[in-house]
């Protein structure tokens, strides 16, 4: 298994440099398939994810019809993974690989609670150590923005309600951060390779200096993947965290990559829909990029 350590299963991070769809999940699912072919098993994780009730309505219906909330990214990673992340889980589920999922809706002319123009967050699903929790945007509910179909399909009656950012921050400290710490520990303890996918243009989705620092990183843009050594990427992320733009909780990918040079830049071919939906075919088409990533471990 050239380029992949077997004595310590690697943790590989997939990030994107733009907020638009850069192809992170396609790349990550293909990477899981490539690792599984080499190492026997592999797992894909997306700690934070979100989708939109309007733009991603089909995906929303697929999940909520069974009283659940997850997106197509977590579903793709679950399908590509060959074993559960948690040692005490028997099944691979999107929720176990994606502990926090946020559902939005477009609200033209309105700025949501979190300061996003023209869209408002409706609710979050949080996978805790023992169960699933829902957190509802009480201000959106009060304004009549929570669709009736959503309240009919999800168990929101007993969900926590938050009316402002301060209340959401309190819930995040109590529920979300422990969920991220827990999945970071599971990633670090995994006996098989793990692919961690970030979200939007955030440099990494798990706590900095935690137990699951990546061994190598792929930053995916449309048409290319830039490969970075994990230790250099982690150091640049730590430096970026002190800048006025980045703050202390999360860093943007471009703030990290502007400080370091990639060890390789590999072109990614355009894929048709049938290819993108098959991790095995993605693994074949993106093989040069994956080889460069394995060599960086």
C-alpha cells in the first residue's frame, strides 16, 4: 500500500477554498473508496454539514420522511464507508458520521439570526452520546418561517428553542462542542483510515490541537486539488486563528493556504453525474490526486 502508513491509520482532511460547491464530497467519497481498496476498510466523516429546505428539498424530504435530518453529503460518505466510526455502533448511519446538521431556508430581504442575508437557519440536529437532539430557531418559528411539513415530520415539540445568538452559543457549548470532541476522539482512535471532510470554506471542522490532527490535507477547488503536509497545515491554521478576520473558533481555508506552499497540485477531471455518484469510479478518475495525497502522509 504505497504511500499509506499501516502501523498508524492516517487521518486525511479534505477542505475547500470557496463557499460554493468545490467538489469536496465527491473527492472525499472517492478517497474513502481508494483507501478501503488499499487498507481493507475506511471511514468518511463530515462533522458539520447543512442544507437548504428550498434548494435541497428532495434531500430534505428523503431524510425527514423518516423523522431524521441529514444531507446528501453525509449520505454519500456513509455509503462509501465500510465500517462504523464508533466502536459500539453496529450500523453506518449519516448521523453517526455527521454529528451536527443545520437546515436553512431562503428568506429574501431578511437577515437571519446568524447574520446571513437572505437566508435563515431553521433548526439543527445534534447527535449526542446517547440520542439525537433538535434545536429550533425560536425567532424563525415566531415569524412563521418554520414550514408545517417540517414540524409534521421531525420531533420538534420537545426541541430546545433559541431566540438569539447568545442562547444558541449556550446550547453549542453544552451540546455541539462535546459532539465535536467526541467525534474527534473517535477519529483518532479509529483502527482504519479516516477521511474528514470540512464544510464551506472552513479550513477544518474539528477542534484545533485536538486528537485528530490530519496527517495530510487536500484542498479541493473545481478542477484541481492542492496537497499539503498535515503538520505544516496545522501550524498555519494555528497562526491564522490569531488574525482579526479569523477569530479563535474557526479559520478560513485561504487564510491557511496563503502561508504555506502545497507539496503537489494535481488536476481533477470533470465528472459526469453517473461517475460522481459512484465512489469507486471517482477513485479511478482521481487516482493521481489520491496518490499525491498518500505520498504526503
